[in-house]
C-alpha cells in the first residue's frame, strides 16, 4: 500500500479539524446553556504560562492548511497573533476545513521532495516537504488540537475520546 503526502496531510488534517469544529460547537452550546460569558472563553488556558484557547485554534489552522500553503511557498513562519472572539475562531476552523477540501491530491503530492525553510526569528531550519509535515507540522497540529480540547474539557464541556477522534476513515467499498 502506498501512502501519499496528500493522505498523510490533508486527509489527516481534515479528520481532526472536523472534530475540532464539533467540539467548539459543543463548547458554545455548553457555555450558552450555563449562561457563561462566551467572550471570556478564547482567553482560557490550561495553565497560566500556556497560551490561550485562541492561540491553540489559530495554531491548528496554521499547522494544517497553513503548512500546506507553506509547502508551495517554500517558507513557514510561526502564526501571527489573533484576536478573534469565539465565533471568529469557529469561522477560522470552518475556513480551514474548506481550504483543505479544496486541495487536490495532485497539487499536494507535487510538493513531495521540495525544500522548505522554517523561519523562527533569525533562525532558519531547512526541511524537505514530507519531513516538515511528518516531524514538525503534524506533531504541532495534534499538540494544539489536544490543548484546545483540554481547555474546553477543563471547563466542563462534555467531550470524550470520540469527539477528539473525529470521522474515522474506515475501509471503503467493502
């Protein structure tokens, strides 16, 4: 069985980003049901020295669709800060899903073997596309998705493992 760059990136990002959209929806319903101020939720953190939910969501988008766009450009930088409210974060996730769905296997697979530079301040780290996705982008994507999940779960949002897993890719046609 051959696994393409598209399979390990787009299909994987879509599975988890769709889950992220659903647990943000569940979070909204939970906070509204409890009469809690939704405007405070994007600033919630797991721990005081960790970045807030807002940053986690921005990073999920940046390390999925943003990473694939960076492959075409040959450069990747840390995400810019954002100030979206909860609805804006939900919109960002939807835009990410739509952007991922628009990518074709041919366009993504054509990036395999291409060089990419990760710019972090004055530092530049060289990658090859597939190593960037597998050893940098995907681990970051999962870290920030998990942290977003944990922030919501800590606030009592009724989430479980199935919410995190998202739509699993079962065998087709059999």
